[in-house]
């Protein structure tokens, strides 16, 4: 019996009538007894269609509750779930299917099956009516891996920041270890009920949302998407005790002029997927008196790597303390990585039970060393108390005439200025110095464009060294975001370089 299967069996036996999953309305629910039945049904169905234990099954479902039931049920049945983005274009789905090479796919009834998928039948498991399709082998020569894990797991395909596809197989024992760590760190109990509107084809919602809730025997409310309208009323009505969020959601709530009183049961809001500006954190906590717990994670570590404590100092701008994973900051010295001193910026590296030792595809050269340290691609430093502070991705650093500029430092400064909703700083080409920082700014409310741009330029001139002052401010309606709320910096760099077509910014002020 696997850890996840044991959690299901224990919860079904001890509190089978308790609700594990529900939608935001509360009208559709799945109890722990229902989850155990669904896992058994998944096992029987996959046996019938010829997917053996350890085999891979793709999931493409639009309904969050159906998606979650399928994912946990498939993993609980000892198979490998391959979550797909239901909104992804056909080319992206084909790329993932070619890399993962699953044997079957569960999808929405009525979805027009692409080539290579053959409908086997329709079934109703748990709360969802789904179609089951057989996937034929890709053409000879296509990049693929044989995804298999004896006890099941989750396979995710990420392009990272380089665009090179990397297949990541998270085994059941890794998932169980990290989910248990999340539940313990956030002090989740059967009395808790979480809220999650994050995409279920990403590791955060899968492990922090679904599996940590299962580990604690708690409940989770799934929402198809975040909506500011009626948000706090829904949180109160559904008796939510913690919220799994990203900075974009926290920013919207913090700046909402309709912000109401503190919901009585919410213990904390968890922030992940991208850095949260200190000014936004302070604004939110002052408005609602709810602590924000900043965290840091990645797919290769099955989600959480560090987190600020619930009980103890929470440091603004910090990703927190290591949680179930070893963390160090190191500098390359020839062929070796040498640990940095406190406050010295270097490469963030991780290893531990929840961290992969190799990629299922995409290569590992220069990423995972012989001692198991995985180079995350992030830059940061540890302070004297061991808290991690991130400076940004290594490929986001702006090298201006030999001086390294970290965009987050400039972004945090700009976000603290009046009239700024969100901001991203990227590199633009400079004929003399090689690169220079430029800022893309989304104004808050109806801030006049020219006046705001001029005010930001003056603030930077008064407070920032010359090298760190953006040479241009582009005022735009919105920043390009990925599905998890991260800014798509590559697209902004292309805009700054003039290689991507886009509508002209509202205002551009060059210094």
C-alpha cells in the first residue's frame, strides 16, 4: 500500500462522510468515502482498457472537481497521471503527449479528439462524466520517454526558461513526502478547509492543494477561476480557513476599494509561484489582518522548498526557511560549487527526498551534480537566520557595463510608489553598455499616464543608483502572465528588443 492510498483508506474509514472536495457553490461535493470508491473505480477502468499498474494516463478535463477526482484517483490506483492544460492549443498538447507517451487519456465528453486518440468509451466516476481514449504511439523518431513508476506518480512537462522540454516524473513517495511536509508546516488539521483556484495541471494545486489536504484529512474548495466580485462573501459562506493564492490574486484583493472586514475563520493566505512585493504584503495585511505566508517552490521539488513559518518571524521579501528540503546558495568556482557566506548572492541549489535526481527527458548537464544538488536557476542569498531571499532568475539579470542589476530590487521600489498596480523590469539592448533596465508599469486606477511616468522617474533619480534607474517607463494596460501568475518576462524582453509585435504602450518616457 502506498502513502497516498493509505491516506485515502484511513480517511474513508475514520471520517468517510467528511467532505474532501467541493466546488465554490457547495452544491457538488466528494466525500472521503467517495474518493476511495473513485480510486477503486479508476483502477478497475484502467485495468479494462489495458493500462497496467505504473502506466501513464493523460488528463484533460475543464471541470476542476472532475479533474481533481481523476488525478488523485489515478495516482491512488497506482498509475502515473499526466496532467494537461485543457486550454492549451493542439500543438502544445501534442508536444506533451509525445514526451510523456501515456497509454490512455481521460477527457471531457464531447472533446474533439486529436489524431492518435481513439475513443474507447464513456464512464462516470465520482462527480465527473468522462471519455476514455487510447493513445497510439507517436511517429518514429519523435522525442519521448516511457513514463512508468511502480507505485504511481505525476508526470509534468515543463519548458523552463530555455524553451527546451524537460519531462519531470514525481514518484508517489516524493509526492507523499512533500504533501506531508506542507500539511505539517501549515498546521493543517481535519478542521481546516482550504480554497484553491489555481490550475490543476501545475504542481502547486496538485501537491499543496489536493495532496496536502488529503494528508491532513481536511477539506478543499476548488474554484474554476478567481473573481474579486463576491470573493470574501464566498470565503465566509464556505467556511474557508486558508487560501492558496499567487501574488496577482493578493495584489487585486489588497487594492480593492471594496475591501471589507476580516473573514472570521481565515488563518492565513499562502503566496506562491512568484515573488510578492513587500508593499503589497503590508497593504493586504493592514486591510484584512490576515497573515500572508510567502513560500518558494518548483516542479522539480514537487512544489514547496521554503516557507515562512506560521508561528515565528515572517520576513517580508523572504521566501522563508527550508521546509523538508536542503537549501544552499553557491558560486561556481571552476568545476565546483562553493557555498556562499550569509548575504552573498549566488545560485540557489536544493536536494532532498522530494527533489528529483534526474529528468525523465531533456538532459541534466550542469543542472544536477554528483552529490544530488539541483541548480534551480534562481539567484538569491541566505540571511543570518537561514531565511532565503530571491533576487530573480539567472537569465533575468541585467548586465549593464559589467554591473549586475537584479530586476526585483527595482520592481519592489516601484511597487511601493503611489499609483502603481504592477510592474516588471527587463533588459533592453544598449549600444555602449550592452544592456539597460526598462520598466513596464500597469497604473493603479485612473492614474494619469504622463504624470505617473514622470513621478516614477523622479523617485528613481532620488533613491536609486544611476545604473539601476530604468531608462524608459512603458505604461501598459496589463503585463503578460503565465497560467500560474508569473510574469512572462521573455515576451517583455522581446517587446523591449522590438522582436515582438504589440500595441504601442500608452506612454513612454525616456531618461
